[in-house]
C-alpha cells in the first residue's frame, strides 16, 4: 500500500487535457504477428502528430528492450509483460496522451487485465484481423519460418493459441487493403 498518496496534489488528467486540447485515449491493437498492428499504429501516430496531437506508440521494440527486458515468453512472463505495458499506458493516459499499444496480447484474459488496469471507458480494443496464411506469407521478421522449423516454440498462431476478441471496438481487415484505409478507419475512434 502507498501510505502517502500524493494524487490529490498533482496536476490532474483533466488539466493536462485542457492544456493539450485533446482527450486522452488508449487504442489497443491486438492480432497475430505480421497482421499489421505496428504498421497501422506508426502511420496513425504520424498522422495524429502532424495534426498537432500528443501521441505515443508502445510496442515490443520500446518495451521489451527496456522496461521489460527481463521477461521471456512463458505464460507468466507474457502476463507480466502486458501488466506493465498497461500500467505505462495508464501513466501516459493520465498525462492526456493518445496511446497506441501494439501487442499480440493473444488471450482474452490478458486483454481483460489490460482493460481493467486502463479502465474500460478509455480502452479501445482494435482487432487487426489478418488471416494466419497472410501473416505467414508476409513473414515480416522471418519468425513464422523459424516457428515452422521448430526453432521458436510456442509461437502465437502456430503452436500457441490466439483468441480473437469477442466484442472489439473495431475490427480492421488488412488483406487487400491499404495501410491508409486502415488508418482512416482507426482515426474515427479518436
Ligand atoms: P505486427 O506489428 O502485427 O507484427 P507489422 O506491422 O510488423 O505487423 O507487419 C505487417 C506487414 O503487413 C507490413 O509489412 C505491412 O507493410 C503489411 N501490410 C499490408 N497491408 C497492410 C495493411 N492494410 N495494414 C497494415 N499492414 C499491411
């Protein structure tokens, strides 16, 4: 327990939002590796930034290489990974930021935990719904090839399950669609 809470003295989220002239938000992109989460989040970040918004992308690159570099891919570590990400997203949210989180986050339980930490009013779940066959064809990082060869164990979609969201805020199909089309759909949520 925090025995000396200071929240009542700190600048509030409402004050930050007024300063920034925007409303804080968390867009949580979930989907298979290679489905397009990072590509869409990055393009969306650039577009929002160009329009004058304070926006932050959280993804495997800036999280797993830093705050979560001591974590692996066991179920326990995957949960801890997402718990910390959600807490970081919440801190940005409290500063009025638009936070774009791009993580496979493969199970309903794991995403529910994130939703609970962030708060359901501010948590927008975006399912980047690309068939496994397409993700595997893209194989952006060569990971599917390695997973099929048995060099990577428990790879989501191959030998570890992905549970599609039951009631996402938005479903983005990327097959035969441009990144720009997907971005313009996602931006409607802001
Ligand atoms: P993830 O972050 O989900 O692992 P990436 O964004 O790294 O996926 O890779 C997605 C790949 O799919 C990129 O090479 C991207 O150019 C390609 N792609 C093709 N069409 C789309 C689309 N409509 N939206 C997003 N990515 C797309």
